[in-house]
C-alpha cells in the first residue's frame, strides 16, 4: 500500500509532462511556458473499398507559450494502397500539407471539478483549407482519467473553373464526438478504452450527403521521464455505408525536449 500511495502522488506531475493517455481523445493540460515536445502520429486505416489500407503520418512540434496556452506546428504526410482493375494494387504517397494549432487550458482536471480547454487548428492542403475547433473536457481522480471531446471541422476547396482564376468553395462539414476512460496500472503504464463517432457531411452533385460511423476499442500507454507511447485500436462497430475504414490503428509517440 505504501508503494501504491507513493506513485499515486506522482500523477499530477506526470500529466504536466504532457503524456497522452488516449490516441484520439485530447486531454486538457498544456506544456508549461518554455517547454517543448516532439510528437509523431501514425494512423493505419483499413479500407474502405477500393482502398486496401492507408497510412497518415503527422510530425508535430508542441511549445508552451505561457498564459495556459500551447502552440503546435504539424507536417502531414499520407500514403494509400488501393485495388486497381485486373486484381492488382497501386500505392501513392504525398506531402499532405501543414497545420498550426492553438490550445488554451481553462480549468485543471485534477485541482478543479472538471478540466476544460479550447482547441483551434488551421490546416493548409494542396487543394483546400481546413479549420477545426474542439471543446475538450476531462477529469483525473487518482489512477483514473476520463475525457470527452466535441469536434467540428469545415473545409474549403480551391476551385479554378475553366482556368480563369481560383476561388474557395465550401465543401465539407464533418463533426465528431470522442471519449475515453483510462486506468494507470503503474507510473509507466496505463490501459483503457476509447470511443469515436464521426459523421461526414459533404456536398455531392449539389446535394448534401451524410455518412456516419461508430468506432470503439482498447488503448494502452507506456511512459518514462522523457518518452511516452500510446496505441489505440478502433474497429468500426456500425456504419450507414462503406465510406469509413473498417478499422483504424493509431500509434502516438512523444519526446519531451
């Protein structure tokens, strides 16, 4: 019991190191001013048809800027392997653009009744702009951590009809609800579960179409003083069509600089 109570006292400090206990859901703590972390995200998506699988990689530099605010810069890369007529497969890779993010913590998940934060991300792609906003809520009690996110994103495609100049056209409005529960087994290990509901609302042939899917599965985290890694496996449980992957697997790694 003495050893258990000792590492439980370390939990607030471990959270301040910006360890992520969830692969998709974002917790509210931010880095202290002047501290930085390098984070890598690799997401494997299986399907949907005709895709066999796709991999999205994000390289992120996070910096604490003070005033309970954290700023981040992302570099996005992706590759996909798809079926082609005749039974073969083709693979394509590309630099998918970059993103900038601001995250502002409002309340603390340990000291206050509920942790809360606001998140804003601007993404610049080769053919579109994306703007994503999140409301983050979480709570930490002893070894337990619970989190919930509400997310909405808008995208504007770059259009150049007849080659007579380019313009931005609103094209998609996906929204998402993420949540999770995690239990810390030891100072260096946590296990839990995550759930993700995603609905894509986009314009096709002048009509707005909606496609939704629900994902849920396990999450596990290993951490040390400067390094951490989180793995989430999310099979799709339900879907209105085949526009979403049948399963997603995400590995996050972080290095405190």
